[in-house]
């Protein structure tokens, strides 16, 4: 958070008194003097407050518990998250802020409230060797939390590569590296009620979220062995032996006002407190002033001297409700009622209006990367194969077992045409499981459209164009684990959204031109995402599926590692619905997930290369978030 300082100026008035002599008074006739002309000092004109108005299609309802402005409200709507980010300036600025810089999301979040981002060079991020005893919790070679026992495969101290992993016998002395991070708060941070913010406030937040029954309990809490305050401004985080991460922001907990609650307060008590729906405390640039059904007013926090990027001269932010649609928002922006129209207006569904706004000239259409990436998933290993020695005897042919088939399909897909048509050319197809702006792959190493190469790869895998007509499905000829003469006709499962429906048609056309028949099957989201074994996705019973995943706390290659395949042994819980399993891929992905910030770039590039080579799914893109800004912003 921006350093908050209260400067109080005291003016000291010094009065001098004159004394008279005790001798007889002597008459003194004063010389005539000019009468002084007193010119009044000009009274400075107070600058009117600078107000920026952000218009949105929804606002939280005051005194509604589900709409509480609580930083750890894990069911928060976009509008609630936006307000919370303005009150705290953390963990990420609102989407309508200008683009920040090239810092990682972790660094951008931490720099707001900390003196600096911890790093290995300065020693506030370090790997410390610690002895490991049988029965304690540690992280194995795959990044999984396990109990130290005979047969566990781990990285001993100093081992940062998969080739030095050992299998522990449960007896021999074992040391492993433990990541320790020191976080130093910026000085002078103060709550909006004037109470100093301390490291104990962050520990309080961690304690609440680390309770196993807390709804906020998740990956970061699970991988934390300790989180404590060394003094009022310094915190130390300690991970379990064997664990490391480059995403440091996940291991710093946004402070909560501990002075407002009893030391033993639980998560439900704190989250349900009325102050979050009445007068939520803040330590950022803004604080809540007014909360009405159709407008919320935030004003400058007098205890905060920093500024969010783009808000250097802004004194007040009004969030105004416009629920009549994008056209009404556009008219309000033109009329000066709004300075910003946020992403809730669903601009991707208003292509004609976006073109009108762009043509107007005085307005900016700004895009921000989306989080939910859409992908075409291959049903590589259906659940029925689990009980078979050879999938040739399965009811569903082994269409995607050969990596050349998957690579050929990826090359046949016209991903550029999809994004040009569906997202107005505002984003590029992803080269791997990361977008272009985050990818560490060298240029040209990502997935590229090349139908000629795609059809050549299909031929190499044994899928032949038997009649010279690409419009008819290919047939199998010596395809591994597939009967000859099997037609390459598959189904594509897709949800009901118009976006995915349009994508499905384009996939059908692209693959049809390469000799693959595609039958689009539309299902409700409840049917599509039903739990396994009955649900088609988590029951691993599909050919192709068009889905969107939210990002993981580790690199998204982790969606398709072996140990997250949904199956009967794990109650059908897992993200690897493709059933994909390959040792080299697993190692590359696990290494990136266990990388320190210094190691992350190289190891992430290796994980991306493994993904592009193996292709458990074809990444398409994440629809961007779009805002429209007036010229006054």
C-alpha cells in the first residue's frame, strides 16, 4: 500500500512585551509617521475535487452479506472485486487502470504494500537446508504434499533438476531445501480510522484463512508451514521442505484490521461483521464515503499518501449503475455522465457498437488479458481404456493416442480466423498454455496453422485420404491400436454459450477441410461438467471437448499432469480430463511449478515446449476484458 503519513503543523506565536523604566516619566513627542496601509493576503482558492466516474452494469447491495466488501469474499462479483481493489490497492489494480509495466502479476501486487519484492540476491528469499524426519509433511518431486516415508521420491538439498531426484529409504539422513521469504511492509501504512497497520494484521488474515474449514483455505495455505510477524513491519513465510514457487504474492496475505476483532475471532465471525457492509476499513488511496443503490462514492483516504497508477490527481471515484445495456452506457459516456464504461457491458457481444466508438475518435477502447482460456481438449485416454491392455478392443477407437494426430489437428485449425471473427482481432491465438505476452517460447516455436503440414502428419499417423476428397472422413490404415478402415469421425462436446457455439462451427469447418468429420453435440453446462463417472468430461467419456479453464496457482501445464487424471481411485476429481500421461512432460511441468523466481523463466520455457510437443489440448485464446474510456480519463 502507499505509505500513509500524517503531518501536523503547529504554528508557535511568540509575543514580545515592553517594560518601562522606574524613573520619572519624560514626555516624548513622537515624530509624525505615515499611517501604514494594510494589504490583506489573498485567500487561496480551494481546488475543486477531481472526480472520475466509472459506470458499470451492477453494483453490490449494501447490508447484503453476499455483497460484503470483504477482501476474502471468494464469491465476490466483478464489481465488488473492483471496489475492494480501490480500497486496498491490492492485490491487483482495477482493470480500467492503464497498463502497468512488464512486472509479473506477483511483483505488481507486492510492490504496492511492500518496501520491495523479495529476491534471492538480497537474501530475503532463500532456500535453507533442513533435516527431514520420517512422518513429517514435505513436497515430492512432482510438487505434491506427501508424508515422508519409505519410497517417496524427493529432491535432496541442492537438487534443482529432475536428474538428481532420489528415492528415500525412510532411514538414511535426509536434508531438503525449504524456501523462506521475508516480507517488509512499507513504513507509515495506516488504516482509514487512523490505526497503524502492522505485520500482525497480515498474520491475522492468514490465521483466518488457514483454518481448514475456512472457505478461503486453498493452495497457498496448504503449502505454508509457517507465517509469522518478526516485528511491526516484517513477516516471514516458510514453506514445506521441497517446495518453492515464483508466485510470491500468493504467500502474502492482504492485511485485515485485527484491532477491530477479538484475537480468537474465526473466519465466519470476521467475514460476517457489519463493518464490511457499512463502513469497511481501508488502507489504500481511497475509502468508502457513500453507498447507495445506484451509486457508490469513494474519496481519498487522508491517511494514505500514495497513488494508484492513473489516479495521481483523482480525489473521488464514483461507481455509477447503468443497467440498460451497452448503448445506454455509450450515450452516458458521450454525455459526460461517465468517464469509463467497464467490462461488465460485455463489449465483445456488441461488435457494431465497438466500431462506432472507435470511429468517434475521442474515446479509447482498451483491452486487458482475459483469465479463462478456451481450449480444444483431446479425449486421449477414455476411462474405458483403464481396464484394457490394448485400446483396440475398446468401444471408442483410439483416435488421439498418436501425438502426430494431435499435432496434425492443431495445424489444421484456423485459430487466427476464429479470433478475428469472435473477438474482433483483439487477441492473438495462444502459442502454448500461455498467451503471447507471458510466453517464454522463442518466436516460431508455438502452435502455427499449416493445413498442408497438418494433413501430412495425419497421413504419417496412418489416417489416409482414401478417395482424394478432403470433404469425406479419412480412414485408418495401420494406425496404432485402431482397426483398419475405421473412419475418422468424432464428436465435439460444447456448452450452450453463443461464443462456444460459434467456435464449434469453425472447428468443424477447419477439421472437415483436413478430412476429419466432426459432429457437434451441444450440452447444458450442468450435463457437460457433471461429476464423474457419469459426467462426460470428468468421467473421461468424450472425443473432443471445447471448454474454458480458470488459471491454476501453478503453471497451467499442470492441468494435464498424470496425477490429476480423474479416475475411480480419486473419486473422479482432477483436471486432466484428457487422460494424458507422459513422464517427460510431467517432469518439465513439475519443475516449472517448483521454480524459484530466478529459475522460473528457463523452466517455464521448457514446460511450454513440452506442452507444444505433446498437445493434450489445443489452446485457442482467452476472450479479453474490454473497457471504453472517455478522453478525460
